[in-house]
């Protein structure tokens, strides 16, 4: 029997009156967020409001939640008394290396053994189901109801599936469609997703998705309210707008794509998950931010995840930069050998990494024959043990690319063989699914690799969902419309203000100043920056072998500071970097992990200015969309003292020649900065980046 079946939606006016007359069951520690529960009848729903009566809209209106577990009868919920907690977090690879947060909690308990835990933070609300079944027998989840409804037709920022025929099977890489909730496409969108409520933005996330399917969202078309109180009338109007959860079904049968032996689902069961006895389900998060600057620094997805499962010494988990082959297509020039997947090419990449103190080189697809699906057999053109020895002599470690199921099928053998050889980790690609079996795979791989002291870069996958806390050896994730996409982004004719113009079909600079606010909430991002062939909007062309980037050189430099990316690529070729020694030296000198992060200026979709601290030194960078703009930098984050500044800013002609930049070095004291505004001009698609070293 399904528990709590209902699609009732209350009118905004009646809900407002009800909320004003009742007492909230849960309040955030600062008193700004109120949560009301409706446990009457055959439903469980909650409403989130702002404590400030002048705020015109409810953040979340009458959101129904339920689990459908066959054989478990419906139960009525009782709400416990609110309790308060404070937690401290040590997060050595995260956006803040340590932080504390407080929350208030209530439990909603039912005699049927399906309970709900709710927490209210100053930065949002989270809940999760947990079961207290006494029997250890296996049970299934037929479905889960999770609604995210709003009283007004707010604008939603949704990354839709790129596979319309099979929407739950894709690489989780898409730009954001910004449109009113009423115009939401009937196509799965993946998380995180943001709804702009005007007074605040609400971002839907999930975390601690250990052995349970990932969540997608679809338009909630069941939201109706009858005219004149006639619930049976055909004259019904939508009075609230929202999204509802959708989950991939449990896989039954599989097949393999022949070119990479990538496993994919061919048929499914009629349920979404299996479970046994007592367990917790994933956290559902509604992060609430009243200022765009607070979005990239939100930590709820991390702090609600299960703590580290790796015991003992973790000093082997080393972040750092990577000399990478695939984006530049092994594009070496001026060398006396044929570049490609061969010994000489990778020794050249190792030499480059060593000169610039980069700790890693990745051997991407091709070091084993991907059609064979056997990562234990290296192609004859490579002597991998010799490369590892050469890299060790040069202080450079090697990371190997592979496909998720290929590694999983050979997991123990591969981990043993390559860890003993001296390989530092794996870049694992093409999961392209988030059903329960896929989730179990990524945790299994993380666990076995941790046992062999191997780091992981999860590519072709969904956003982190907390595994970066549980298994900190997973030091980066894709789930981003990254720089690889510019290799095949064509130009197209579009109509703007009645005029047809030809421009890139994907707006990367706008995406670059959007995803740090939304996708950035979930955690690390493997965007793969660092392109040295930079183009204006009018000059950009897709090129596979010698790819260019949209926006200026300084826009590329800024990525290394704006992004949370403990393992980050230098995506261009060593030859390209050797022609640009100033920029290469700057990139190489930047940390990949910082002690503190602040966003000191921002408007989602328009620009972002990020400041990060490492020890006593600060690193500041900004990016803009295709609109040129002048920004004022608030320098109040700097402690009193004197600093040596090295800054890269867009050149005077960067709006026409995107590679144009200016480098400035100077000494300044905070006393000099107190009475003057620090302004920086960013060109169209531009940016800036600066190192501020304490003297």
C-alpha cells in the first residue's frame, strides 16, 4: 500500500492565513526560516516560510513527501519537540578547511516504522526518511514522493537531460534553462536546480546518496485549486507551481556499448530501490540564500554527508594540478617525434609537469584498448612501469583513465596491480546513470581504491552528493558543462530584438558565472580550464584538434581561483603553455586547495568575484558574462598589513583580441586601500586574477 498518497495543493491565501494562525514546528537557529507541518489525514507535507512578514512570497508551499513501500500500511505522524545542535567540521580538501554550523531538529515518527528527520539551518532546510523496521528482511521502495511547490510562477534554473529518448541515461552535463515554472519542460532535469523566489533563491540538492537512486525533477502538473471551492469542477486553475521528484528504476538487464565496453541498462524492475532492515535514506535539501554571494559558499551538501570512512593516515590523498592530454588532443609541436599515445609523448608531458611543479599527468583514453574492456593490458606503444619510474624521478605521479564498469569488473586486480606499480589513482569515466546499482558501484570503487591508497577523479557522473566527505580520496567530479564542450559547440543564427545574429549556440561565459552558484553548492567541479587560444564571441569557432575557448585569457586564469577543484587540469598542450610563460607560471603557482573562501561580489548569471585564503596569502579572481563591466572590489577581507600583488587583468583590446592581457606587480598596504575604491575593468567574456602575498 502506498503511504501518504495525496496531491492536494492549498491556495496561497488560505495557506498564508493558516501559517499566521499556527505555530511553526521548526525554526532555524537565527529565527529567519519557519517550517510548518501538516500531518492530518492521509498526507504528510511541510511549508517553509520567512519569519519576516514583509517578505512577499513563501519559499516552498505545501510540499508533500512520502515513501511507497509495498506491504507497509499507512501511519500517522507525530512531531517531536525541537532540539538544537552545533557541529564542527574538519574538511581539509573542501572550500573551507574547517567550519562550524548550528541547526534545529525535529523527528516525525510513525508506528509503521517509516520516520522523517527534519533540520533547519540558517542556510536552508533538509529532511530524510529513516526506517526502524524490526525485521531484517529485504524490502523495496516502489517510489518516493518529493514535491517542491511555490506560490508564484518563479523562474527556475534547470539543467535538462541531454537524452530525450532515455532521459535518465546521460553525462549530467547541460547548461541552465532559465524560465518560469509554468514553462518547465516535461523532461527530466538533474540536480542541483535553483528557483529564484525574488526575496531569496531556493536550490534543491541531495546528499548522502549511498545505496539509493539519484533524484531528477519534473514539472508538478497536479497542482490545481478549484474555483469557488468546487473541487470536482472542470474549471480548475493552477494556483501554485512546482517540481516533483522522479527516480530511475532498479536495473534488471544490461548490455555494453562496443567502443568502450561501457555498461548500460536495457530493462528495469518496477521499483526504485532495495533495502534491508533499518536504514537512512538520502537527505533532501532546500538551500535558501537571500544574497547570491552566499550560494557558492553553502556547505549543506558536505556537512549532511556521512563522515569519512577512511581511517588512519590520509596524507597520501594529495590534491594538485594535472598536465592533461585529451582536450588538446596530444597537440604537441616543435618536437622531434610523432605526438600521440606513445612513450615519447608522455615523457614530454612529464617533463613539462616537472618544470612547472605539477604533481600529476593523466593518461586519458587510449593507454589500454577501450574496445576490449581490459584495463589490465597496456597497449604495446607504452611501457607503463618505465613511465612511472621516469615520473617518480621527476617528481610527477601518473593517473590512469578508465570506464566505471571496466574498473569495477577488474577492481581488486586493477587496484593491486597499479598501486604496486606506483600509479597514483584513476580518472573514472562514463557512468552516465544514477540508479541504485550505479550508486553502489561508485562507493565500492571509492572504498577499494582507498584501501590501496589511490585517488579518484569521477568523470561522466552526477554531482558529488556527499561522497567527497565519506571518501575524501575522490578529489574531483565532473557533472558540469565543462570546457570540453567548446570543442563541438557550433555557431547558430538567433534572433535578438528582431535582428538575426550569428553566435555560439552555447553561451559559455554566462554558464561560467552561473554554475558556481548552483552546481558549486554540491562540491568539487572538474571543469578542465586553462585554454590558451581565447576568442571573442564574434571570433569563436568550434575546433576539435586545436580548440579555443570563449572569453578572454584572464577569464581562463580566473577559473583556477573561482572553482572548487582540488585536482584541476591544465587542459592545453605543453607547447601552448611554453609559448605563454607568464600565464603558465601564474597558473602553476596557484594552490588547488585553500583554507577559506569568500565571494565578495556576485550576481548569478552576470559576474562573480571570489577571494580565497591560503595561510596568510589571498587569491582573488573575477569573471563576467559577455557583458563588459567595471567592478569595485571590497578589500575589507584583508587583515591589516602590507602585500605584494601580482595581477592579471584584461588588456585594453581584450574585447577585440581575447588573448590581450596586462600583468601588474606592486606593493600596497591596507592603510592605502582604506580610502580608495579598487576598480577593475572586465572585457566582454573577461575576467581578472590576482595573488596577494603577505609581506
